[in-house]
C-alpha cells in the first residue's frame, strides 16, 4: 500500500541523516551542561498490561522531550512505582524502585506480583523528590478456573496517525472495557493517502527512528487516556516494522542481514513502548511476543505473532504478476504443506494450549483475516490474497482441524489488518458451505487507517457464503461482552476520523451463543 512513497522516503532519510551528522557535531559539548532530567519526564503517559491472578505489568518511559536524546541523562535513573487500592493513591499497597536505562530508551516495565486476585488497582511512577506520572487504572485477574461472570473487551487495530485522530478511543472508554486488545499496526512506518497530520521524520530504519515514531504516536492524548484506562493485551502486524514483511523478507527485498537489523530495531522500540513482560525483551534479532492470558473459567486469549516466523509469501514473483492476488490454479506454494504462517514452534505451542484449554471461551487474537476469501483476478481466474492466512491455507486447515480434534470450547478468532469489519463462520471446509462451523471470526475495522475499496470486496461475497457481514467504509473498533452464555459483539463506528469532534454510533451487533459457533446478527 505504501510502496509508491518509498523513493521519496529514502531521499528524505538521506537528507535527514546528513543534517543529523552536522547537528550532532555542534551539539556534542552541550549535553554535559544539561540538567539530569530536562523537564517533566512522563510525557508519554503510563500503561498496564497482561493481568494475571496476582498482578500485572506497568509501563512508562522517561522522556522530557521524546525527540531530543539530550533532554535526559545517559545515566540510569531510579524510578519509584506505586500501586494503590484507590484512585487518589492514598492507600498504597505496593511500592518499589526500578531503574530506567538508556539502553531501553529509559522505559520501565515493572511486573507487579503478590496482589490479591480479582481487584482493581491504581498505579503511578515518581522520580525521588520530583515529578509524578499520571495515575493509571488496572486490575488483577481472577484465578484461572475460578468463576467469572463477564468480561468486557475492546478489539482495536490499525491506527495510522496521519489518516485520522484517535477519537474512536473516546467512545471506547465510554463503553468501559475491562481490557483493550490491540492486534497490530500500532504505528505505521510509511505514509500514503489523505493526511490530516504528519509523521515527524522519514520512514524509520534505525532504533532511534523507530523510537521517535512510537513516541509520536504515544503523544496522542486519546491513546494515552486509553492506556491508562485499563490493561491492554497486544500483538503486532507488519507496520510496526515494514509494510507486508514476512520473517526476514521486507517489502522492498532489502538484503536479509540489513533487514534483520532493521527488524531488531523495530522490535526493540516496540518492546520499549508497550506494557510487556521481560520475557519479551528482544534477544538478537528475535522477540517472544506470543502469549496466552486466562481469565477465571470464562475466557482464554491466545495472542499470536503472525509475522516473525512466517514462510516467504507464496508466489511473490514476476510469473505470478508480483502482486498479492495469486491464481489458485497455478500457485503451487499454496499447497505446500511445509509452509508455515506462525512457525513450527508457535504452532506446537498453540496446539498444546488447545489440548489443555479449560475456559468456556477460547479467543485467538491475531493480526489478520483468518477465513477463506476467494477473489478473482482481472482475467476472471479464481484467486486468493497471498499476504494473510489465505496465502497459507494448509496452515489454516491445521488449526481448524486441531480445534475439532481437541473439541476446543467456543473458539473465536479476532483479527485486524484489512481495515474493515468482517463477521465469518469458520468452516471445517470452506469450499463446502454445508460443512461444520467450527469457530466464529470477528475482524475489527481500522481505528483510523483508510479502508479498502468496498465494491471490490463486496463483489467477492457471493463466492464466500461463510461471510456474514462485511463493511470497509467505516472506522472504529469492536466492543465485546462475554458471559458464560454468550459473546456479544458491537461493531462501533465514528462518523469521520478526520473530525476531532466526530460523533460515534453502532453499525451492527452480533451474538455468538455458547455451544453454537457462528455469529447471529442481533
Ligand atoms: Fe493496517
Ligand atoms: Ca497490516
């Protein structure tokens, strides 16, 4: 989608690098004279994540001026963290000191443990004798297997900073989610389309450039408010690194060694800006992001990493037009059983989770459209999109077959990436509409990013009878409430993300009854 702007981005980058080397030389003697912390350090807000039955992780990053490295000392800075049982932070139940280091952009990730289960808490950070952060709200999960009546969660993805204000977070907070699940494209590395505000700087390649991009997004007040409102669970898609990348294959065929370095920089900046546990600290060029979170006896969320371990894109070559729509008849890669979407190790981990799942609902939160979507090439051949699960149909079949084999309780697949709402029946055999519906898929539209052409995708719907709902012309998110008896999904929209005072509404509501896979419009 962003390919056309790449040449310009590279030129801008070259110009910026030249400017930087001059500025760097001039500024060098100044840093020693600067104050240790040159201003209020909590400009990027606070966040919490991954509630477990005795704690959660809390995050902040010290950044007096997030775009000026010199605004903060190179030395480690001690940061006090506090967890209280009240929003005024009067009854502090745990307190500690951690250290923010330059090596991780002075980010702080505290794994709070030892708290009683199923309770709300408030948290903040302080510099000794100095500033305090805003207060965030979070909670400790119920014990795995213990009774939980309901959980409300919002599903969001695809927040292009340039293409809209992050206003959908306003109605989302009015919906009072317990949890926000972000399934990728948290930042965008590239620019295209209509722009109502601009990225600072060119397309990122280096660690500092990715840090600046994350910091820019985190300066958005609606995003900060949503992070402090409740804990998040996060996974990424492609734009956190590079449009449409898979494994070490980049959009523009960068050399694998060079792209490994770029990807490592992007992964590190992602870790530095997200409420993630230390298991996710990047090691070499890799980062462990996939995880599962279980809430009482009600619901387990499995978050997949769709990008890091993926086999190369099928039939991405001149013989097949070089695009993402490949002919089903001629693309042999589609039927190669050795090709993987999430990698052998993650797949084995997922299947092991299926075998040991105990919750009533099993949600798989991941970045892309999962269900089959048959399309046609311009000359009328049956075709499929090669850049999501549709390019890896045997990997998808393995997952569906494993759900059936393990009798996975109420599987629901949550996704994003395609900038449109989809509600789908996940079929045992997509080519046989009469086959068993194994799971329900709900794909949330983009928070702000422009949607794909409506007519083009709507024209494909007759060939995809398992699609129960599709809409690409609206921006928003999905608000879900899950109970022992049903999962209710409200497809929430705003009128216009280019309007800072936009109105919001509900596009459609769907219900999945426990024991009856497939969503029914309410
Ligand atoms: Fe996106
Ligand atoms: Ca994407």
